[in-house]
C-alpha cells in the first residue's frame, strides 16, 4: 500500500468494545490481488494492526499466447487493431479486432485467495500448447460442468450483477450507471473459473506479477468473447472492466489511433521490479537495471 498520508478523522473509542472509525485520505491501492493496509503508531514506533484488502484482477499472466490471424502471439505484444480469433456457436469462428490492451500488476499471495494466479498444466488438459496461468476469477469455457460448479458460478454472478458501476466526468458528476449482465451460459458453452476447478493449481507465492487483458471491438460495453489462449477457450473482458477497475493501464488502444491527441496512461516501466511467468514454468524478475539487487526466482 502506498500514498496514504493522514487520518482525516477518527471516532472516540466506545466504552466496552473499543470500536471506532478511522477515515484516511489519499489511499491508493496500487495492485490487484492481495494488499495490506497497516496502522502505525508513531509514539510506540509499532504497527498496531494490518488489514487484508483484496481487489479484483481478472487477467492473463504475461506471456500467455493469444490466437490471432497471424497465429499465437504473447499477450503483451498484441497491439490494438490485431484481429483475434473468437469462437462461435457449434464450433464456428470469426475474428474481432482488439480495441484495447490493458495491463495491471497483481499482488500474489501465499495465502489461499480467488485473486491469486492459478496454473493449468498440459498434463491436465492436452489441448494446451503450454501451461496456462490466469487469475482465479478468470472464466474458461467448457462443454459441460458439474451441477455443483454450475450452482457456484450462478451464485457468483448473481452477486456480481448486483453491483453498480458509476461513470463520472472530470468534475466527478455522474454521467451513467451500469449493472453487469454476466451469466454461466455462453452460446453452447459453460463458464467456470479456476477457483472452482480442481484441475487448476493455485500459485501460492508472495510476489508481484504483470497481468494483461484484451477488450475486443464490440456493440455494447457489456460484450465479451470466447478467445483462444494457449490452445483453449478463455474469456476476453468487456469494456465495462475499464470502468470497474480503473487501475488498469491502457497500453494500446484503437482510440489512440483514431484520435492521436489522446494521451493514454502508461505505468510500470522497465525500471520497475515485477515478476512474470515464463514458458519454463518459473517465476522470474523482469530484466532491468536494478535486477541484481532484488533478483528472485522460484520454481513453480
């Protein structure tokens, strides 16, 4: 956690249970996944309490291969305008151009969490061209799922669809209000997240991971598609995600091409120390000038 500087106000501890409220200003949650906010007492020079804060990050790990009109490309190398192969009902297919490529950083944890990275091995799914790493809430498409899995997914989406997302202008005034429209069934497929799939193995490592997603050209802010990632069908993300999780950085966009004056936010330069998954199934630090100071490799 960073960029928090003061307590705006606090209540008086209530007699008996000692409960009181603290309100912070300028708190920035820099990463998706598992974050911590600690209360530090300057008088005793001690941390009094640490809060666990989970934030959503529905994405592919770096180096995931996405099927395009030119074959499989690492997701971080895909540009806006690239045609991506999408699944159509009964085995058909088409191509949709990438509208946005978005990036975030995930704070992965040793603790069990739906927000962690999950791994699907080729030994579990022979259709894979290499092991797949995605976040625990990133849906894959299946011909069938169990009744228990269906109930869990249905309950998840019912909860998710109750949430409202508010779009505001630069002054903070509400412009539009959205509710998600997610469901378990997609065309002739069923959606299942790794968190509910025993074929996936949770990656329990304390580390930061670069994660990516793509938004395809669409007719609605709610539209998403079934795309091919490392050989199997996974979910692309709807444009609504960019409102729901504003911490994503847009690293390539058709809007930039259509309007060259538009400036898109870029973060996490090569100077930063983050961790990525490579094809050799290791957790490795990116090459950068400070790599030798904080180099860390953990076999998965």
